[in-house]
C-alpha cells in the first residue's frame, strides 16, 4: 500500500502528512475517534493504505464503540498487508502533539472539497466539448447539479447507505430534543390552525399537491400560506408560471388590506385599489406596503420553464439562502415538457412530479405544487374532487406525500349557498397524507380580497358535506 499508488495522473490537492497525522493520533489516542467519526469519510484519504486503515477504524468504532492498536494490527495481518507493525509505528510517530488533530482534519476536509470541485469541473468540461451534446438546457442543468453536489459540505456514496443503528440513534436524539423542548415536533406551519392541525405542519422533503378546478382560489390559498410563512422571517421561493410578479404582489397587498377591514378601519376594496384611493385609504395602503416590504418572498415569473430550469434556479436560490423554508409552484400543467419527449403526456407529467419531489428532498424543504383538475368533475352530481380528477394523473398520487383538494360549493351552486349561508365556505380535502390522517377542514374565502380565513367553529350540515 504505497502512497504513490494512490496518486492519480492529474494533479489534485493532497496532503499525505495530514492524513498520517490524523491516523497516528486516532491510533495512539482512541478516544479522539469521537471527534472525527461524523466529519471524516474514507474518501478524505487519498492514499489507499491510509484509506483502508481509516475504514478499519470506523468499522471497529461503529461495532464496538472503541478501537485499539492491537485490533487494527490484527485486521491488517488478516488482510496480508506487508509489514503492518512498521506501517502503524510510522503513523503513530508522525505527530508531536494531540493538538495537531483538529488542524489536520480541517486540511483533509478542505482538500477533499477542492478535489470534488475540480473533478466536477473536469466532467462539465468533457460534456461541454462533446459534439453529441445538443440540448443546452439539459447540459446546464447537469452542470449545476454537479457543482451543487460538489459544493455540499457532506455527501457522496459513503453517506447513502445507513444501517439501522445509525438511523435509530438519530431518531432517539430527535425524540430527546422534542421531549426537552429543543426541537419543534411540528413541520412548517402555514398559520391556518385547521390545516396545521391536520398536517402537524408541512414536513421537509415533502411534495404537497394543491389541486382544484380553475377559479376555486388555489393561487390565493398558496399566496396566503406563503405570506404566513414569510412573516416568520422564513424565506419562500415562488415559481409563478401563469401570473406575473406584479399580479402576485397586488394579491398579497389586497389580502393584507382585508386585515384592516376586519379591524373596522377605512376599507379599501379591490376596485378602489385598482383605481383611485382617498387620502385615508392611500395612507392605510402605504402602511400595508411598509409592512410587507421586509417579507423574504422571492418570485420567478418566467413562463414556459422546464423542470431542469426550475431545479437550477431553486438550487441557486438555496445556495444563496441556506435557510430557505418553502418552495411553491403555480402550476403543474404549465411546466414545459423536455424537448424531444416521445412519450405520452401522462408519463411526462408523472416524470415531472417525480423530479419535483426529488428536488424537495435534495433541498430539504417542503414543496407545494398547484395542479388543475380535469373536467370529469363537472359531469358528476357530487362535484367534490377525487384522486381520479387529477388532470393527467399518471403517477401524481404515487409521488405526492400530501394531496389537498380545494372545493367551494358556491362555485357550482351560488344561490343555494346564499340560502344556506355557506357562501364563501371552502373545503380543504386531504385526500392523501403519507404521514397523517385524511379528512376535510373548512376555511372561508373572501374572493374580493383573495383571502382565506379560519371558519368560525360551526356544525356544517351533513347534507351539504355529503351531497
């Protein structure tokens, strides 16, 4: 296991002295393995002999919780390594003080990070010079993926396989943190108690489908939830494939103006906002603008985006805003399919949904994806949505972690709703929850202000719900 054997033909950042120092300290001071086991992977060691010794150290550590010089020596003998005693003595004599461990670990982490960046750049260069690569968008997306992976603090194939002991250890630590109040047991709250009560908050990595027929208010509900999240200083990224950013901005302002109407102040109607305001109304509207300026909401309003382009923009935003809390896309059917896709639209939609779920997992955030429902709803007497109503449903149900349908009876039966006093009553139907219950909760939709509010506790007539 000669160090020169590990060198590659091209020059990459390597510090063999730091590798020897780390291993020497771990062998001579076994308790120090606790300090590095969760930070150093075998790939941090370029020399193949050093890498194998570190693999043995990790294996002993995970199985027994401790290591010893003798155990490492016996493993090397069993593997027929030449002169194992000389090899280990050389390592244990490679350092002067235990204080050299941390600086050496930092060197290995930096060098391995640089190697990953260099290798990613080499692959990108090869792809860019390949005459067979014709799709620029796909090439750009792949290049960003490689750079994103290369610049993550952790990752690589060593992290992908986790044994049950590792998994349960993390679960138990999370349990203790929740018990001690150090970690919120809930996911991301959208500040609608009925929805939060049903979901216990949207979980990281989850794909949430919010589906409805046109004009039901799904964009309004999406914006209301996004604003509620952003009001807690949590960054939100919205992809609007239908409306431009100014339209969304006006909707957010109108939604906030409703708060002041509830408080009995000078009401500003949607019509007045779009035309001319009195001095008092203008001052109130200015206050709303000032309240909203600080919200960390970012909007991409380019139409005809592909999944690859959405992924690239989301990755870039995540790199610039590591505390990104929510991604929202409005809406699925407006995402442009990949070029030269010789498959049915249903399969293409299923692939789009799968890739967006992968994106939610990669960026470690919940992703809300709005979707249209097909016209099959209109032909039924009971027009409440069902899973089969997801337009081009394909694999949407399979890949989604949560499926929410938005339904308003007054959309189809306005006069009957006025008679029953259910005008504006909106049903949020949880048709699927991978980590929770299904059922229906109620909000009230104030259409003029594109605002959803909690429905006062009331008994909804059974005939209304069942019809």
